[in-house]
C-alpha cells in the first residue's frame, strides 16, 4: 500500500512537471508569436529625432532629418523634417503661395502630428478636399507645429516663416493644454527651466500690468532649476531597437497602467515646484488660499498630465493661477490677431475635439476669449457629434493624439467653414 502511495506521488510530480513544461512552452510560443507579429507590424521600438536651437525662434527639428515615432502599441511612423525644421512637406514658394488661397496652420503636437505619415495630415486632406469641392479657390496649405508648445511660442513661427507666404487664412489649432503651455510658470514646473531664462519665446508681465514678449535665451542651460540631471529638450534618443520587441511592447502596456505618482519624474517636478515657490516674484502664485500648490500638482503627473491640468479650467474661479493663465493666452490671441490684421489675413481657431472633455469648461473658456476678440472658432468636437460619431474615435486607443479619423474630421470641419466663407480667398 505504501508502494501505491509512492507511485501516486511520483505520478503527481510527473503531471506537475509536464504541466509546468507545457506552460513554459506555451508562454515561449506566445512570446515568439508576439515577436513575429510586432516585427511585421512595427519595424522599430525606439523613437528618434534630432533637434536644434534656432536664434529668435527656439527649438525646432533639425532640417531634413528623419523622425521615428511610436508609442509601441498603436503607431510606428517614419517622417522627415522639411528645410525649415517642421514635420511637413516643403512649403510652396512665396510666389505660388501669394497667387493661391494659402492657409497657414499653426499649433502644437496635433499639427506636428508625428503619429501619422505626412501625407495623412489634416491640412493635406483639406487641400485635397478643397481641390475637389472648391477648385476655384486654389487652396494651398503649410503647417508649422511642434509638440509641447502654446500660442505664445508659436508667434515666432508666424513671424519667421508663415508670414512670408502671405496666407489668406491663419488657422490656430487650439488644444486644452495650450492654456498651461502659454504660462511660463507651468512650463518651468513641468520641464525644469527657469521662467526668466526659457529656451523658447515666452511672455512676461510689465511694470504697468501689461505684457511683453521675451526672446529665447540661448544660455538657458546655465539657469536650470538647480538640477543638472534635467534632460535637454534636444536630446536625440538612440535609434536602436531593443532585443525583444514583444518585451518592449509588453512593458509599454504595463507602464500605461502604472500609478504616475510612483514615477521619479513626479518627485523631481515637486522639487522644482518648491524651488519656484521660494522666489518672491512667484510667492503670490503659491498662496495656499488659492490652492495653487494643489492645482500645480495636476500638471506634474508624468502619466496623463494634459488631462490633469485641464481640470483647472473645468469651472470658472477667481484664483490667481487661473486668471493669470487665461490672461497669458488672451495676450497670445491678441498678438496673433494684430499680426493677421496687419498682413491682411483672416484668423480662425480650430478647437481640437478634446476641448469638449472636462465638462466642456475648456471650450467655454476658449469661446469667451475668442468672442471678445471676434475670432471665429471652428469646433471639431461639434462637427464630429453632428456626424453621429464618437469623440474618442478621433484619437488613438492608447494615445490622445489624432488618428487618421481625427485628421480627416479636422479637415472636414475646416472645409465646411471654408465653404461658408469663400470670400476669405477672394
């Protein structure tokens, strides 16, 4: 009987070993299948871009260099910067632009659109649709975009590049985080740059309470917020794919679900916040009665900072951070309006679909500022809703930027506006 129990124990061990072997084999085959699938679908896993500092303008892509961009889940794109340092085709010659109805599109990462091929970007869809449906207007387009920028920084692109094309229409693509990106304090807390020594065009208050523009500081590196570990804006990632694409893909999926508060960058940004709060000129902005510290922390979270900081504009309030941030964006719109009127161009804002999120508060703030300046707003979110589609269908599953459907709906919304205002091209 003891012998029977021994044989039973041996049999159970053998079954357990076989089960473990089958499990390991199954996982290995799954990993191998995932590796093969990713190598067929995604040819690389490391992003790559080369940036350069341009005097009076700030950071741009190094002209004619390759950009590889991926979130390792949804998209893998390879594009090339044009001669100006933007991710677009070569702009038309000034003569060609002047004889056409040229539209200059200006904005942040939604205009740069690293997530899609250049041929699929919304301004090119607009050009193609207008050629088919409004051929008499002879529409041409150019795009000037850079991630993590606001309208104040983008003023330099109009002055240095877009203006010389004599556009009939200037389209400002406004996304919810533009409010924060126009305010130097937000950017400093997020990036670790001194708000008085920024590497891009910014604005500052004057003694009489007005505003003035401040050019980029080429010596910005000397004034970082007491931390030499801050990465440069123009660090070029090494374009070497990891040994296992499947492991890299899996880690990206896991990272997207990791608590952002555990990210070391969050603690780093909290230290920058503390350093700025100790400056006499910034102390009022950190008044706890204004809940400034709590509010600022929303932009410090590395995962999903855009959605976090935009909660600030979900409802109107009289806090100094809220009013100052809106005031800087209002100044940026004033400057664009002034330039457009001087150059005989029309100005319109394309409100990106996510402005409808956060209870619509971001869209309400934008509409108020635009109405005060008589700047028309083309509402992409409203256009999508009128087509019976879902707003989320305009963005990638694991990335809030426009997918192909998002670019197409942006183009269609602008085309609808152009059809209703054809006199802009006359």
